[in-house]
């Protein structure tokens, strides 16, 4: 699955489990009964790349903003600088880790590839 997401200053969950248009790939699905919409059921890893034209770093977290601890000793997110890339392996036991939260400046772009 390949997708591009445009940031809007708000934390948002990357909807990796939707936007899979099954009709468009039905001729490439071997066994239609053994897949779900979760990217983790289909792919081994998730690669997130920040566009080189982004104005600011994009924040990536496992937690929603209300559940993050952010003070001078710890931050529950990482900054992905423009042209930066992070690869996340799928979690077979904790599905929420397969749906990262992201935040970036308006119009900054993230490119996502699930493989």
C-alpha cells in the first residue's frame, strides 16, 4: 500500500487500515478469505518518509496527544526531519502500534509505504 498524507497541525492517526481499495487489487490477491484491512495483517513493515520540501519536522508517536508525556525529561514522540525516514516493524500482539499518530505543519507531507 502506498499513500501520501498532508499534515494540518493536528495529531492524526495514520489510517493504514483503510484506503485499501480491494476492487483495484482483487486480481492480485491470492486468497481473499485470509486478509483483513489492517496493514499488519498484510505487510511486514511500515516506512514513513517526510517530504524534502516540508517546513518543519513531523512528530510521530504511538500515543494520542492526551496520553503523551512531554516534559523536560521525556517526550512520547520523535521528530522526523524533512527527508527523514523511519521504518516501523509490525506488531503482532499490539495492533495500536501499527497505527502511529502523526503531527506536522499545515501542508507538510508524509509518504507512507507498507511492505
